[in-house]
């Protein structure tokens, strides 16, 4: 399908506008994601990776969502192209007042783009907080290990990375109690029996840990 056909499909299946207005709406969507108007007649293979991600974003925006789930949106792109797509996403968030759920493994990117961060381990959220508070003072042992393991750009940074030991358990058969107890460096006996729930701490962060 051409870009125009893909956008037309989204607009007509969801009855987003009268049929006569579809071409105008397609042009507006392409403009929104900074693609040229002649993209409408082209096929996906005629675009670069970053442009293809923008086509995907335009199709998602065609249905005028309030929430956009961006799952590993830029992980397959070069760093320079990642920056373009991320900056576009930030502009769109501001312009359209969108809530974006940005799912990623790149911590620097997460810090750059997010207002709030949720850290997941084995399919469960273990910590939630405002971005800077969470990066400055992580409270959950898994978040702490995750941040220590991230490469530092500061050559004077001599912190030792504390690597987690043990295999990642299967999410199909997760450990009892706290799912992190088989790898947690500060686990105590109750951790394998009682499942911690997310609890609000004085800093405002929500943490699921008996000892946090
Ligand atoms: S509940 Fe126990 S095992 Fe889980 S993160 Fe906290 S200290 Fe570690």
C-alpha cells in the first residue's frame, strides 16, 4: 500500500472525516510529521527507517488519539535519526496535548523524553516516579542496579557497576513473593514469601519493595 492508501484506510475505517475531506486530512497528517506532500504516492520501501517511523506515527495520529503507545519506537534507528524522531514526538506531544507511553530500554532516552518513569521487572512495575527524582535517587534495588549498569559519559565517573547475579527467571513461572528476590542483593527471608505492593514514599515515588 502507498502512504496515501494507508492513511486513507485509517481515516475511513474509523469515520474520522467526510470522504471528500480525506485528501486534505492526509496532507495535514504528512505535514504534521514533516514528510513531503509527494510521500502520499510512495511505497514504504522508498523511505528511510526514520521516515517509515514517521509514517507509522502519522497513521496512529490519523485517529486523533488521546494516548499514543510508542513501544520501542526508535530502537532500530541510528542515534542521529533517533534524535529527529524523538524531537518530533516531543513537538507532537506539546502541540496535540498527547499522552505518550514511551516504552524503551535506553535509559538516557527515557530520561530525556519522559515526565514520569515506570520501571518494570519481569512484567511488573516495581517503581514509578518523576523522571529526575527517580534518576537522582532510585529507591528500588532493581532500578538502582539498572542505573548503575548504564554506561556513563563522564570519564571521571569511577562508580563500580554492581552487576546482578543469576539468570532472569521465566515470566511464565515467576518467583514467589517479590519477583526480584532471586537476584536482589539485599533480599531477606520475607521477600520470597510476601509480595511487595507499590507504596508511596515521602519523595513521592511509588516503590514495590519491603525494604525501600
Ligand atoms: S522486596 Fe526484598 S527482594 Fe524485593 S526488591 Fe525489596 S529487598 Fe529485594
